C-alpha cells in the first residue's frame, strides 16, 4: 500500500510542486511512530519467549515492519524536509531470547503503549455504540467510552508532563499551534459536516412525515450547523481560511420529491443510522489524534451530541421497524 502511496506522492510533487498537506503528513507520521512502538513491543515479546517457532514469527514481524513501513515512511518524510524521531533502542541487545527478566519496557515506552492500547479500546467502544440496537446495551458501551476517555486523558497528561510523546509537526509558527494531526482531524470533520448539511436538507425535501421532519431539523440545526461553526472558528483562530459552505437546498422543490428519485422514510432512517455510526468513529479518531486539551474536549462534546442524536434516531427506527438487525443469537436453549 505504501509503495503505491509513495509513487503517487512522487507524481504529485513532480506535476504540481505542492507540498504534502496536513492530512498526509499526519497519517505518515502516525503510521511511522506506531510502527516504532510495534517494533519495541514485538522485540520485548521476542525476548520473553523461549518458543523457537513463536520467536521466528515475531522476528519476521519486526524485520518486516522496518523494511516495509519504517524505512519507506522515514524516506518520504525526509524527502519532504521533515526530521524524523530517533528509532527506539533495540530490545534484542538486552539479553537472550526467553530471558524476559532482562528485558524491560522503559517508563516512557509504557506510557506510549498505554495510550496506543486505549486508542484501540476507544475504537472498539465506538463500533459497539453504533451497532447496539438494545438501549441497555448501548448505554453500557456509552458509559464505557467516556470512562476510557478519562483514562486516556490521564495517560496523555502524564505523557505530556514527561515529554514522552512525539507529536506531529506544528501546523503554524504561532505559540501552542495546532499540530498537523489536529488540523487534519478538524478538516476531516469539517468536510463530513458539509456532507451532513447537503444530505439532511435533501432528506428533508424528500419526506412529508412530520415526526421525521422534526428529527431531521433537530439534527441539522442543533447538531450539524453548531458543530460546523465551531470547527470553522477553530481554524479561523489559527489563521486558516475555511472552505465555503454547501449551497443550501431548502425550498428548491416541493416536499417529498427530489428530482425523480424518492427515498422511503425507512430508507432515510437507515441511511442516517449508518452515517451516525461513521461519525462516532470519526469523532473518536479525531479525539485520539489530538494533543491539545481544548481540541480533545471539542471532539468529546461532538461524540456526546452524536450519541444523543443516535438515541433519538434509534427510537424512531424502533417505532418504524427500520432496523436491519444481524441474526438473533442466544445461549439459551429453546
């Protein structure tokens, strides 16, 4: 994948001379530093096992990560003028395979690994919230995700105090600037909210159902537009220009008709449920990519609002039998 990415980036540079944008730098940086952490973790496991077959497998993962990921990613970033962080010291020099007591993770490495694992847990939490149709189950996962966010905040605060993280490069020269990952996350959220405006207004024009219209207007006016304005303001305060908002589609045609294609109310509900599942993951991804506390808190509030709106849409979907549920399973015998 990264071989293709490198070739594409090279062509872009030759044809346009434009630098990488914030999103590209962020993903290159995130993948590189995650690869460093993976190698450290795998090498630690290598030194803690005397199983030759497992040792060879771990050794292959470690070498493959360096060859197929780290070397290529470092090269791209260096070619673009960025310095790359030093690679972690090898664990394989600390003893012999199977002598785990001689191999230890440093405190900084423990903090970075904890942060990485909590990010994984947050993604699992988000998927669970979006797919749970039983309210009690969804409530459990909602509580869990915000508990995990508290743990993540404690880990990030400790790591920042000890300067153990290697954040992406700053996006501007100003003091306490957003970094590349935060700008990329905000931009992704901004584009997603543009799509939300277009889609919600289209759905509003496509239905005559008063209850669905009321819910769609709530999503547009109380969720999407306030979040869009907040994202725009953050970028403007950092000195960035923001793209023009989508053309408003309200009153372009009679309610209940969009050209010649008509969606049923149940289809609109199903589409919105799928979209909110995506947005929950997007908010968690943006939250995890941000180092500045105010930016993390913004995405956390977006997630909370999204979950509240998801609950309302789930209630309507339940009334309309609009769920496409997975097969029902039970451990109980009939």
